[in-house]
C-alpha cells in the first residue's frame, strides 16, 4: 500500500511550478470540488510527486489519485507515459481516476456528481465505510 516513502522530493520543485499553471479543468475541480475538504470531507493535494510521476490531485486518506486529461493526453507519447504512470500507481496500491478536461469544463456539476459516486463506490468497496 502507498506510504510516504513513495514521495519523491526531487520532483517537488517541478510540482510546485505546476501548482501555479492550472488548466481550466484543474482549476474548476480544485476550486469547486477538491479544495478545503469540499469533496466528501476528504483532503486532496495538488500536483503531488509519487515515485517518478506527479499526479494532478492526491488524497492520502484513501490512496486515490485524480488526473485531468486534456487534449495533450491523446498524443501517442503521452498515452504511453500515462500507461506507465497508471501501472506504477496500481502497483503501489493507489487507485487512479482519469477525468476528461472537456467534460469538466462543459459539464462540471455532472462530472462532480459522477466523481463523488466513484469515490464513494471506491471507499465502500475497497476501504469499507469511512
């Protein structure tokens, strides 16, 4: 299972820069959904280094990472990196949810409800009721 020993401090300066370069989808998700424990009372961190990767959002309490995938994630090279990231996170016990940026921007509240349902399902199935 994931613990802090997977945190990669070498990526911290790059992650810090990414925190100030939000995409529209990331900004919406953070400001209206994940900041200040707005999502089911869970604490999420932005641009969290895990292993040799940086995830857009991470909840340590339930070992859940969320990625917002925009147009750049359709590129073959990026898709290959995404697959490696997904495999690594799964290997250390971190559940990864991928959300399409376009859906977040055009239909935020529907996407937020789906995300809440997904998190609740994961919490109830994997961790038991919290």
